[in-house]
């Protein structure tokens, strides 16, 4: 009985040992995911140019898994200046044009060449990550030449050092002349203009740059230059200005203007770069003191100033002295229409017979019922024909036939072929001259007669 039991136990043990030895090996062998690989990185000349997009390519490959995210950081001298993250790639490969990054840093005044690093971080869907860095240089753009576009003429500015570009002008330009600077011929490429709000030169600014030669005693611009590092045009150590407001171009190429100049009645005015021996400020509003100082004698505290560079005269527009705004006579202003007369800021030398262009005369006083109107106007010495009108119709305040002329500068005449139709013209014609006159026009209380006086302030050759 005992022997049988021992034998049975040995048999069972042997069988169990056999079946155990025949079981398969279920040990799991794990394959590790590896990070993506930056297969290719190119950057043209190893540099990125201010104001331009990078030129180059980036290729990333993962040997097994789809890419989840690629992050590109641009670091310049230790400061991160730009980051771009590319997501939802859905592939094991990424071919990327660096131009898609867009502009990295703007081209601004006084930027310098700097060393930088482009950091590329790639992550696959298994969250395996690789990071690589590539050195580069942040570079200023270089220009063979620059081009100044002034008064419809393109001037080529050349440089020896790549910083200061200049041209000597064979024909001088008047102070205050305006224009744009371009990086390419034909008004192409980058364009520098003038930012009125900031009173500085900047790229893509809407208004043209005023050029002022503070060195030339004749007051002419004899050369144009541009410092491409400082964004500083020259001649232009300072701008023409009044009380800190600079003059910039207007619709008329011969007129520059300063808008919204703050002035206080009976206060001294700071006129920057104006040669007051040659330039006249409207004497109705400014008084010359001690030969080189100006006092404002008007009433409005906010004025627009129009400097006619050809005639070297500064006109004043304000609530007190509107050029074109007028209402029904005789409550406020009256206007003149005709040919050979103009006010500053006009788009043409003459208003014609269009009430929209009428030159407004301001009412300055009422004396014993008489109405007194005045304005400072430009007169073409070659031909004048004008008359006074009221309101917005063709009614005469006083027919020129009934106007007494207190001097010999102007007179009235009856138009040929138009009986009873009188107009006003200049007495002495000189087609080679422009004139500036202060006109005082007085209408009696009955509106039946008037007087006309003209004081010649300035004349210049055309």
C-alpha cells in the first residue's frame, strides 16, 4: 500500500514537470519610441534681415510616429523675439519654408547687426522630443543706392559707407521741398515718409519728408542725403516749424503747411528755421519784433499756417479767418470769384466762378453801419478778373460800378459785350510777377456803394 502511494506521487510529479516544461514563454519585449530628427535646416547666408522674412527651409522626420508639434523660437542676444508653433501636422514628416514665419523684427532706426539662435523643438505623438539650435546673424538690410522722389523727379543717392546716401543738386530746390525716399528705382521697394503725429521719418508713413537746409544762407536745398541707420534725411537738422509744429507738404507743391498750431494772443512765437528777413508772416496776425522775433496778434488760439515757399509768405487760416467757409452776406463773410486770384491751400491758382472755391473775406468791423471785409490774397500779374459775391447765389453786394478805388492798384471796368456787367482787374499788368495784396472792401449800410483799397505786401518773379 505504501509503495503504491509513493509510485503514484512520483508519477504525478513527473507529469507535472513535463507539462510545465512544454508551456510557451510569454515574456514581452518592449521597443522604445525615439524622438524626431531634424533632417535638414538651411538659412540663406546664415542671416535674417530686419523687415524681411527668413529665406530657408526646415525638414523634420520621425522614423515611426506622426509629428505632434514643432515649435520655432527666435532668440536674439538672449532675448526671445519671435515664436511660431506648428500643430496638427498629421504626418511623420514636415517640410517647412522659413518664409512662412513672416517678418521677424521690423526695420527701424538705429537697429544693429546682432547674433542670434533659432531653436527648433519637435515632438511626436508619443511625446518624444528633440531640440536643436542653429546660430544666425540678425542683419540690417543693405542698399546699393537710394532714390529720392521730389517734385516728380527721381534723384539717385549714392553711398561710400552704406550708411549715408547723398546727391549734390545741380539745380537747388527751395527750403521746405518735400519728397519720399525709396530703396529701389522707380518708386519701388521700401519707402520712407513723414509721420505727422510723431513728427519723425518712418517706413510707409503717408506724408512726404520735408527737406530743409539750415546751413545754406540762401535758404535753398543744394543737396539731399539720407542716413539709413538713423532714418535721418538731410538737409534737415531741424524742420521748419512754429511753436513746435512742423511744416509738411500740402496739395499744392509750392505750399507747405502746419496744422493745429497753438498760439496765444499777444504772445511771442517760436519760428524755427525761418529767415524773417526774407519770409513774411501775414501782418494781420503776426507782428515782427526786434527784426528776428514774432508776436501773434490774432484772436484764435488754434491756427493753420500755409507757407508759400515760392512767395516766401505765411498765410493764416483759423476760425477768425476762414479761407473758404462763408455764410449769407451781410451777416458774416463775403467772397470773391473770378480769375487771376487765389488764396493759400487752393488746389488751383484761380477759383473761377465756382462758389465751392470762393475766397472768403472776413468781416473785421462795422463802422457807422458800414461793413468792412478784408483778406490777404495772391494775384497773378498777368491777368485778373473778379468780383465780390454774397451768400450762395449770384447777387452782388455792390456792383463794381459803384465801388470807389482808393488807390491805383485796381479798378473796375465794364465787360466788353456785356452792358452793365462790371468786374475788377489789376491796373498795371506784369505777366512775369506774382503779387500778394491785402484787400479791404467796405460796403455802406444801404448796400449801394463801397470802397476798395489794396496794399501790396510782396511781389515775386514767376
